[in-house]
C-alpha cells in the first residue's frame, strides 16, 4: 500500500510542469545586504553598458555628420575641378594665340628686316647717284664751251639724270612707307601679344589660386575622412566592448541565478512547515487508525486543528488539490529537481502556478484531514526519490514528540 501511494505521488510529480525558481532576491536565506550589493553591482554594470551604448549612438551621429561634411567637400571639389578645367582650357587657348602671335611676329620681323635692307640699299643707291649728279653742276657757259656735246645734248643728259634721281627718291619713299607700315603692324602685333601674355598670367594666377583652394579642400577632406575612420573604429571597439560587457553581465546573472537555484545550499537552514513537534521520522513504520502499517517517506508533525502550514522555501506550486492516499496536498517545485510535498491539509491556501516565498501560507491543518492518519505529512523529494527532510531543516526550530498532540 505504501508503495502504491508513493507511486501515485511520483506520477503526480512527473506529470506536472516544472517551473523556474524565484530569483535570489526572494531567497530568505541570502543576506539582504548581499542581495542588495549584487543587485547594485548589476545595476551599475547595466548603467555602464547603457552609457557605452549612448556613446556609440553619439559617435554614430558624429560619424554621420562627418560623412555629410565629406560629401559636401566632394561636391565643392567637383565644382573646383570644373573651374580648373575651364581655366586650363582658357590658358591653353591663350597659349595657342600667343604661339600664333609669335609666328606672325617672326614673319613680320623677317619682312621688316627685308624691307629695311631694301630701303637702306635704295638710300645708298640714291646717295651715290646724287653725289654723281651734283659734281656736274648746272649747265653754264664754261660747261657748254668746253663740252664736247652741244647744248641740246647737254640739256637732254641733265634731264635724264634728274629723272633717275626722282625715280630713286620715289622708290625710297615707297620703301619707307612699306617699312613704316610693317613696323606699325609689328608693333601692333607685339602689343597684342603683350596683352595676351597679361591675360595668360592672370589666368594662370587664377588657376593657381583655385588649385590652392582645391588643395586646402583636399586637406580638409582627408582630415574629415581620418576623423570618420577613427569614429568608425571607435564605434566598432565600443560595440565590441558593449557586447563583451553584456555577455559578461548575462553570464554573471546566470551564475547568480544558478547559485540562487542551488537548493543544496539550504541544507540545514530550512524552517519547518509548522512549529509543531515531529512525532514520526523518515523511514519509521507507522500504523494508522485503520490498522494499516506503512513506512514513512517523510516527517509527520503533530499538528493541532487550525495550525497554519507554510512553505519552507521559495518556489512555484505545481500541484494543489486532493491526491489519493495523501488527501489535500500541496507540491512545490523549489529549484533543480527538489520538491516538497505537504499533505493531510484541512484547507488549501494556494493554487497551481502560484509563486510562493519561504513562510508563505499554503494551507491549514484540521481534524477532518487527519481522521485516518495522524498529523501533517511533510516530504522532500529529489526528482522521484524521497529523501530525509530532517537534515535539511533548521535543527534549532525542530522538536520531537512520541505521540501526536491531542486534537
């Protein structure tokens, strides 16, 4: 019969869902100052992570501004390149015009030198003719007297010589006129070339100034890009640091939760479910009022009618109701595979799924519930195996009796 009731209880335990234990903050055996210190530490670490994430957000915002600055500078550089290209085209055009002027000036110089040479040659020829003419002088008495030619012939010779001089003078005048025209044209071309060179110098200066602006903008762009790269690197490093800090915090929280869920650390510290004395120990054989004997898999407390029954540790109620062979029963899952079973209750004060703390009221004792079996039954199980609860309870709060108290 005892094995049958035990099998029923085990089936009830296995058929119910497992619930996670409460956090360490609900642990009545953990010093409150230690709980607070750990919570404060975790809170500080969370704040550090949040501040780091805020820093990442700020750096991302500044990185975005850097990218916008870079784009604006690139747009300005594109406009500068366009201006430089236009100015270079202007410089090239002026250089071509100046080169053409050089060709024209060389041609004019050659022509001017040729005309000047011809002019000088004509001048020398005229001077020789004049020098040859004037020694003859005017036709006078002595000239006619001593000349071998008669007067008509002398007059004719004189007139022919004078015509040659006039011809030479006209030719010289033509050469002079042509020379002056070429010289004026050469001077005009030279002045035009000088103007073009001034334009070229101005265009080159303007291009050099724009080129200087371009170099300044490129330097600013390099600085902005370097700053953006540094910000991006900082974002990556901060993000990695935040990830590591988050993972470390989560690991430590899991460790604390695992530690909080380590039910074995409660051994010898659990309060009894009620202040009544124990009259039946684990493993003892008892005989109920119907004469049925069985081996006890827990403790039996000599409860009085109306005594309050409490949870010995924090946990989740996985069963609250009538269980054959146990009566009104409350099963609480504390952590890992540890369960407490409290049975023979007159009244149930909790329901399945309720979270309870150590000392939470889960029911009350009564004469009706103990009409067959004396006392409130308390059992501790690790998985499917019932273990002696006595070493787990605070010995200073346990008393013993040989007989149950009078009802």
